[in-house]
């Protein structure tokens, strides 16, 4: 297995993909020529680290990558087109194009094809990421050669930090609510007014207090979290936003 292809062109390969229930061939040139492309490659669709962390974080940071000059983000795996399409739907990965390298030709050309027969996987890709400009590899982050499935350097944050260390990453905002809660409506309006994109978690009445109590120590909704910080309810959010504006 060759570690590094920096300064070299990506392999010339044709990928068989499925679009609208029809087979289609996509070439390397179509994917890379004249473009700035981030690629991350992983051992397999639906596998734990790939599904819980690797793909989701690239999908989450995709708008930031695009704002910093990246034209597309590709996820390559030695899987067939049917599996990759199902995984894309399962992950709701609208910002990422999943590329099935079913025969492992691209992965072998990159020097990253490994034998995972001990897991019943056969030939698969080693985990890595790379920045490709007009078909030429500018930078590669290849996971260290150690047993198992290391995940230390091919993550989205490492790639984004290479591309632009000062890039502003999207805020992680969540608000716990319930149906019919006027204070919840107020908190969501405050977040929208401040320009925050947020995820709403609507809790059922029967276990709302137990869930909120376990997470925050409080018993009421809304409860707002921003970048890991527990802000609190609508009044606390208003004060928090006011303090940031005044700072």
C-alpha cells in the first residue's frame, strides 16, 4: 500500500453509478477536471465509524467547504452502486456525492486497496482523505498503519483546517420543545432572528420532564444548546444573545 500521491494525478477510472434506476458511467475527468474536489475514502457503507462520524461531519461542514472554494465533496468506497445509493438515502447526505468503486480500481490506483478478509470484507479501501485540484492531488491525509480501523487524520475538520484554518464552522444549535408551547415558539423566533440554524427536538408529553431533567437538570421547555453550551429557556436565550451583541 502506497501512502501518498501528492503531486500526482488521480487514477483514470470509469465508475458505474445508478441514477433514476438506470446505469450511468462517470469518468474521473468528469469528477475532477477543472474543479477543486475534496475526497474522503472509507472501508464500507453502513459501517460504524463511517456512518456515525466520517460521512456525517463532511456533510455537516460541506457549506463551509463550498464557501472556501471547494466545488464538490466525494465519498469513495469499494461498494456497489446499490449499496452506496441506499447509504446516501439513509444518511440524508445531500451535500456529498457517494462514488461506488465496486471493483476497487480507483482505490488500487491510489495505492490504498487493503485486504480485510479477516472481517469478511474482502478487498476494501484504507481510510484517507485528499484535496484534488484539476485532477492533481495537492494534499493527502492517510490514516496511520496500525491494526483495526484508525480514524485520526482523514476527518472533515482536519481537511477544513488545512484548506483554511480560519474558516468559520457552522454553529451546532439544538432546542428541545413540546407542542403548544408559546415559550418554545419565542425561543425559535429569537434563534432565527439572530441568524442561527437549529435543530428542533420535539419531546412527547409523557417523558418530557424525565428527558429534560436528565440532560439539563431543568423540568421545562424550551431548553437551548449552542455549541455544547446549555443556554436555557427563552428568557435565558434572550439575555445570552443580548450579552453577545453588546460584547
